[in-house]
C-alpha cells in the first residue's frame, strides 16, 4: 500500500478527472470516496446525469483505491448497472475492494445521489503490474523530454 499523499499526488495531473470536477473526499485502506458536481454539460436529454459521466466517476474511485492499495494497477474491465436516473446536483462514489488474487484486484463501486440513494452499482477488475512505482511515475511524467 502506498501512503495517501503519494496516491493523491500521482493523480493530481489527471486532466479528465479535472475536466469532470471529480474530488477525492476520503482514501483509506478500506475505501475510496470521490464526489462530483453534476453540471448542465453532464446531463443527458432527459435531464439526468449522463451514464458516461457516472461511469467515469466510478472508474476514478476504483483507480484511486486500487493504486493506493497496490503498485501500478490498470483497469481491465468494468461493468455498471443503473438503478435509477440521477436527477441530482452531485454524485458520490464509494469503492471497496472485494478480492485481490495474484495480479488481479476486484472492487465494487456504488454511486449515490445527493439524497444518498443508490444510482448505480459497478464492478471493476484491475491488473496489478510488477513495477517500481516511483521510477515508472518519473518516466511517465517526463515522457517525450528525452531525445
């Protein structure tokens, strides 16, 4: 497990997370909690939060938790089940790891609306890489600078 500050710094330059306005609320060994305001540009034709926005929030909650608990983890697959339309001003995603086996980690992510009602339930599977995290991070942040 990496410390919370390192995990937060690792994701601070994630442009898509910034674009969606996703904020990390809590990060522990047990769970990751993220929140996003639902803006006009996140709404579908019916006026509820668009499914792709909800999936992205869930995916980030999983990525945050998986990379906090394990060295470099990448999403292999994700499934989302919509329970009700998200007519809400914000959504909160809570990710909890279900199992870690070998190079695989599986987590459940539940998304709640601003009334704390479940909007969707997700399952994500990640591949845990065997890499030196600090050297990999430096290489990724400096990619293209070496000739």
